């Protein structure tokens, strides 16, 4: 296998310095996202016996 490419190192370095918060991160934003998802979920259909 070839050695690590230069663009991979620069991409990883840029990713480490990024301050963008992703929606699935832990905290209040994540809790709000899960609450919205639960509100939008359709209730299960009732089945007859």
C-alpha cells in the first residue's frame, strides 16, 4: 500500500480545526432534533385481532 497522500493529511487537519457543529452532536440541539422527530412520527396502526 502506498504512503499517506498529502491531501489526506491536509483534509484531516482541516477537519480537526473545523468549528461547525453537526446536528447529531450531544447536547440541547440533539435533544431538540430527537423531540421533533418523535413529534413527526406517525402513530402505529391498530390491528384487529
